[in-house]
């Protein structure tokens, strides 16, 4: 990755490629880093050696770096919160306990302000806290200099071409995975609160409904409502996931572009250092705001799932 033969374009592409593990079919012709080709005798599970191989692995492929960092950060958050809970001192909170209590109170107040069904659904507040802290920690990885961990991974693997991304939220598979989990929970809570009939009625009777005495028009409005409401429903997880991915991917790309300046000489290296510091300071706001937005939209979707929109019908 940091080798001399790598072009600027190759450097950028290498940083934006995930460590992908998947299955290549029998007869697949692989090309190594030196340009030599090898044909597989049988279908093989392996690490992708290029972005094309990762693409050819299809839907079965998994991004090991995204999964690894996501799981590690989740375990780290759980460990910290559990340690604070076990050693908590109610009378004299300080240090990490004070910080955890601050974050917890902030999320709890946000849930109380947006979700009006806390008395019947105790799941939303813990979910909001999990989302905010987990997304924040995954975003925070973007502040680590772009070459440090990938180069360390290359050294450990003994492969100077080893792919290794360290920001899970720059992977749309991660952000859309979280978004669709929120979506399925929204559907589940909506059906639990209103029943299957009530959920389907909302899809069929909104946003248009004929006034009393003209109910026959509802026959014409029903398919229009179904199309509009279905599109609006599906758009929620897609926009939720892509918003987080887009912002973090753009931020990571800017860090990579700034890193290129360090290879252009002393003057550009100084400029790169200043730009990197300035962008990192600004990016602290971005990563926090994106975690907050993801959490708030999740709470809003949970509120929508419980709200009764059929009072007028």
C-alpha cells in the first residue's frame, strides 16, 4: 500500500477496498500482484486479491475488517459500561462513571422527548443508547491516521498488498445492515401495537382518504396509497443507512487525499499536517452528529410505529 510502485489512484483504491472473504468458482482465473495467472481447479473460499475478485465473489462474500472492528468495538463498549456499572459510586461519581452517566442521561432525555410510549416499550431507550455509542465508536476510528492500522496489518500478515479498512461505517453493508435492523423492529413494533390489520390499514388508507359520503373513491385511492406508503416505508432504512455511509465515506476519502500530500515533499507535508489537524477537529463534530442523527431517526421511527394514524378514519 505504501510501496513506491503504487500510484496515487492505486493508493486511494487500496484504502477504500475491504478485506473480503468469499467463494470463487471452479475455473476462475486469478491474477496475482505480479500479473501471473492461476486457474482454480475447484470452487474455493479465499481472501480477495483485488477489487474485481471481491466483486466476483458476489453476495456470499463477507468483509472481515468491517465485522471484526464492529464486533470488537461493541465488546469494548459493553466492557466499559459493565465495569462502570459494577464499580459505580452513587455518592461520588467521577472519571469514566461521570462520562457514562452523562451520555446515558443525554440519550434518556432524548428518548423521553421523542418517544411517548416509554411506559409500554422499555426496549427503545437501551436500543438508542447502544446505537449512539456503537455508531460513535465506529465513526471515531476515522480519526486514526489512515496508514497506521493498515500498515500494521500488512506487517502482521506479511503481505504489502493486504487490504484492511478500519472504519466500519464507511462500508454500506454495515450501515444498511443496522438501518434494516431498525426497519424490521419498526415493522414488528407497529404490528404489535396495532395488529396486522391495523398495520395494513395504514398502508392502504394513507395519505389520501375520501370524505364521508364519497367512500366509493377509496377504491381508486387504495392502490395509490399502497404504492406511496410502500415507497415511503422502504425509503426509511435506505436513507438512514446511506446518510451515515455517505458522510463517513466522504470524510475518510478526504483523510486519504490529505495523506497523499505527505509524499509530495516537505512543504506539502507541512500543509498536509495542518489540513489533517483541521479536518480532524471538524470531523469530531461530524462523527458525533452522525451518531446522534442515526439515533434520533431510530427513535422517531419507533414513535411512528406506535402512533395511531387512523383516528380520523
